[in-house]
C-alpha cells in the first residue's frame, strides 16, 4: 500500500513539473514571424485558387522562398510547430500575436492607401 501511495505521489509530482522547451526549436519570436508569413501565403494561395481561378498554384515554391528569406529550415519549422501543437495554450498565445501582426499590416495598408 505504501508503495502505491509513493508511486502516486511521484507520478503527480512528475506530471506537475513544467516541460522544458527543447533547445532545437525555433526561437518563439522567429516562429511567430514565420507563422505570420505562412498565414499570408495561405491567403495568397486561397486568393489565387478561389478568386483568380488558377489551377496550378506554386504553393510549395512560395513556402520555399519564405523559408529561405526567413533563414529557417522547413523541417525546423515543422518540428517547432509540432511541439506547440502539444502545448496548445502556448500555441494560442502565438496565434494571438500572429493575428495582432496581421491586423497591424491591415491598419498600415489602410492608413497608407495600399491595397490589402
């Protein structure tokens, strides 16, 4: 019985410890920036498919160009994204930052008369 109690307490303590963020993940700021750019690519792809009725959209090349411009390997982005999927509260915070960043771009475009 004492062993059961000890194991239960040990398990509860282990579950309550915060999980350390792996060192090989992208920095949060860089991940947020890349995720924002990915959202813009998705918007572009949807525009081209739904509005422009393009059949052959080079979305893979859009992503390759973005990863290169950001200086990020696609695999590093995917690994980081998967880690955040397992940590939804943190991913939600990042998506809120992405949405705020997108809104800033809309506001800037509105104030300068630039098309969205």
